[in-house]
């Protein structure tokens, strides 16, 4: 592998950061992800060869009933609807071998997620699949796959529940776990004007209509996080904003909907709108990006090659600062947040194309070592060539050392692979 610098992004970031990256002579890995001084993630010998193109990765704890066990297992969505689940043992086999595999739906699976939902004795994390609409007989829907095993998944017979009622029902754009005291709930964000809460009812999955999105068009992405200090996860989603001048809508905004004492106490009229100005949003992330103790938002604009950082104000009522756009000048495939420099601070790994070449690379935004709480001081780190088109990134503690490693899904023609990058970063030394 070779490393390169993205001039356009570096110039843009230099306007907001004086963070200088210097050579790190003790870490000269070239066959992996390397940013001088701060990131050293050599590629593991483990390589999962796939006979179909991988589309999504989900890290989880699929083989242990212990809630605090290391999330070192990996579920891979490939082709139209195949899910292959690798335990940490299966990942380390030669060659890596899945411990479970199943066809996750009768139509194309759009997204998968993992959560400890069904609370069966001795059970590990379960898997949920979100299916696209397949006509009047198969509307867009969510299917729960209880982990009966561990690593023995079966369909929840109480599902699928329709997420729409017409043959034109679009595909859900995401499913996220909402945790209220004693009862995990999954919130589904759809492109329709109706949202659904999925919650336990008699030990199975039940859908409850929730008119949380009736005011918004083309909801594309969603996230959940405790934003208002009440201990419940609130809802964040992106939607296509109607321009004030009546022209063509081109920008997505963020909507923040606070959950009341119970998830059912949601009033769409109280939605806090955060205006953005960088085009459509494919991904929303809710994390404390400025290390001041509250949750901030990050929106990914793939087509414009921009990530927008939105800091939360420490105020009552809840408000947000103006978005801080970070331009990359290239198509963005995925973004994940984690401590990839091993200094205990949040960093961003970004999979994107390199200029106009179509080559997939992974770059980093590294949090400045001297950044104060409340500051979004990140420095751009060099990009590294990938092994094909990157379709997804996921953080995983592959080797159980307490550091976040990176799993990357690569598509090469009709096949692909999953590569693991081990976190050997020097903690900013």
C-alpha cells in the first residue's frame, strides 16, 4: 500500500486547525493505515474472502451472554440478503469461517443492526434486518432474528411488521436501538411520513405506529442518543428541507425530536431543526465530538464530499451551534468515530474516493492533543489506498486488547473481502 495526501482537504482543514503531523520513525507500517505520529494500524493476517460483494459490517457480541463482553464478533451483509456471522474464534480460523449464515429476507436487505433485545436466558446479541419493499405482498419491513444459541439465529415469528401500507412504500433508511428503563426499543426511520417504534410485546417484536415524521419529507438517515439529560435516547434524523424561496430542494437538514418520560410521549411539533447546507445526508452520528460531556451531531454528505459537525450548546432548552463543514472534495462512503490514535480522545475514520480517480482510501481526522473541551480541533491525516471499493467501515476490538481496531469491507467486481486493521497507535507519543 502507498500513502498520499489530499491537498484540497488539507488546505480546507488548515484554515481551522494548526495541528501539524510530523514523521514517526518508530512506526513505519506501509501495509495498513498509517498517519505519522498518530495512527499505526497494520493490516492483520486475517482476510475474509467472500464469494459475493460485502455491503455492511456490524460488530457485536454474538457468542457470549455477558453484557460487558468484548464486541469482537462480526456480522457481514453480502449480496442481496445473505448474513454471515463470524465469532472471534471463527475470524481467527485459517481460513476464517462463519459460525452462522442465513438468508435474511425474501427481498433485498437494506441494513442490519445488532442489539440485545429479546432477553432470553443465556442469549447474546440479536440481529435485525430491514427489508426494502417488494410490492403489495412484501412491503418494507423489519425482521428480528433472536440469537437462540449463541450463534443460532431464527426468525421472530411475530414479525415481519409492515413499515408502510402501500405498494409504493419506500425503503427504511435505518434502524437504531433506543433504550428506556427495562425495555429496549428499536426506532425505525423511513422515507414515508410515518415512523414506527419496535418494542417487546410478550417476548416478541411488535410494531407501534408513531407519527413522528409527518411534517418532514424524504427522511434519509437517523440516529438515537440521550440529548436532553433525561436518560432516554432521543431521535435525530435528516430530511430534505424545503427552501424558503420556493425553489428546488437540494439540502438536507437535521431534525432533533426529544423523547418524553416514555418513548410514546413524542410531539413532532417540538422538533428542533438544525439547518445544513451541503446537500443530501446519508449518515447521522451522535457522539461527544468536542469532549465537553454532551452529545454532538455529525452529518455525512456523500455527494458533496463534506462532513458537518454540529456541536451541542450546554443550554436549557437544548440548542446547537452552527454547523462546521469539513470538505474532503471526494465522494464519502462511510465515517466511523473511535479512538484510533490510542490517546483516549475521539477520532474520525473516513472512507472516500481519492479526487476523481475512483480509488477508495481511508483518511483520519485526529483530535488535537491540546484541544480543549468545547473545541472541534481536528487535524487531517494522510489517506491510505484500499484494496478495492470500500463499502463499509466498522470499529471492532478484534484482538481483545481494549483498543478499537477497524474492519473494512472491500468490493472487487462481484466478490470482495473484509480486512482487519489492528490498532497499534502510539498514543500521540
